[in-house]
C-alpha cells in the first residue's frame, strides 16, 4: 500500500495556523488585520514581538518537519514530495482560516530541513547573507527559496525532491508578488538589525 491518503493529512497539518494562534494567544490580536496582514512568522515577529515570532516560527517549521518525517516513515520519495507540497499548500491556504494563510517560507524551511540538512544549511547561509546586506526579509526569502532546487541538484538529491524544490520556489515567488511590487517601488520595509 502506498499510503497516499497521508497527503490529505499533510494538508491538514499544514492548515494548523500557528502564527494566527500565537498572535491571538500572545497579544489577543488577529494577525490578519495587523502589520502586513500575512499569517506568517515575520508578521507575528513585527506585530507581537520577537518571543511570539520565535514561537510562531517553531510551530510553522515543525509542521513541515512532521509532515516529511511521517511521510518518509509511510512511503517512498514520491509520497514525501507530495506530502511536502500538501503541507505547504495547507500553510498557504489553510482549511481552518478560510484558505487565507502564510507565504510558506517557515514551513518550507521545515520541509527541506527534514529532507536534506546540507541543502538547508547552504540556503540558510545565503539567506542570512542577503538579510545582512540588503535588510529585506522578503528579498532574502525569495532568493533563498529559489536557490533550494539549485542546491538540491548540486547535492544530487532524488528527482522527486528536486521537483518539490522547484514547486516550492515557484509557489513562494507567487505568494511574494506583493512584496516584489513593494521592493520595486521602494516601499518594502527593511529590518533594523540593531533590534535583532
């Protein structure tokens, strides 16, 4: 049995809105109506503080890790790939929030951490370097996730994982179109590294 029923479970895991829940429990706010309105770690960090942001990050990362580890236990690389795509879709279009979710970066980090730590490590180095130089979280996130399939190819990961990397990159770029418009217009907020 291929256990492809788990793809639905992975979507439901992705649908758990940790960033929304942390915002609600930590500060009594609806993260969808604060800051950028995005249901994600960066918006929680900016609107509810670093501690809340770290908790939201842990939850969103954990969803990706859990879905991949369970899929790996239940099946082959194709099940892992499809479950990884499903958990990302669940995070971005969560059943429990009327299909209005986050931009998938934190959950994708969890997914690729569980698939390949070397790939994630290379991506993390690139991400931190981009943040340090340009101070745009969105720019670093976009370029970081685009680099994932490149690093996957460099480390000779299985073809299904490479497809997942391409899917995540395309998906993330699509979700970041508003950020790219603000970057082009010069209105995207920078981070203050002195506060980190």
